[in-house]
C-alpha cells in the first residue's frame, strides 16, 4: 500500500470514528432514560481542525444575524463531520463559526471562546488533508456572560 493510500486510510478511519461518536451522542436513546447521554455531554458535535500542506484548512462562510437580519461573513478553521463517502476520498464537513468573548469574529485562535454550528457545508477532497486534530467540546458549550459594572 502506498504512503498516500495509508495516509488517507488513517484519516478516513479517524473521521469515521468521529462520525460514529457524534451519531452515538445524537441517536442513542432508551426507553428508561431517553437521550441521557446527549444531555450529560451537552453537545452533539466533536469539533476538529484539518491540516493541509499549507497549514490549517480554512473556508469562508455566511450566516444570518438574527438580531438585525443581515448576512455576516466569517472565516473558519473549525469543522464538524457530516458524512464520508464509502470510497473514502471525500468528506462533507460543516463550518463551526468561531466567536470571541464579545460574540464577534476573533482575530486569532487564542481569542476563540466559543464555536457555533452553522449550515455551511463543504465537500473536502481528503487527498489534500495531512492531519486532523480534535478540539475540546467545551468550545461548543461555553456561555459568554458579561456582567455589568456597577
């Protein structure tokens, strides 16, 4: 097996595992406790970043601001796995919108306080991906609370 095929095989295996875990969080239910696992964990997404030969994979997205009805564009390096083709060459991912402590687009990775799910989906050629790094799910659960100064 060539190194390229081994690399894509390992990446696909990691993405399939992530997808399985996400599905377990959202779909696991029983007649006694309902969706207890999802309630305990508090999320249905395992965020990750993808690395290419040029650095972090990055895409532009658009989201409607529900307060003013305006479209806002953003750039994100943070993703959620939606599906993987059986052949393992392509994956569909959705953008997670990064937000800083003020609920605005952050200027750097260190300013990211929260990740928000969006409906922006992208089909990615996995041959261009070199690595995947999962992130802490706390990024999806954080509530940004700003207390007024007295």
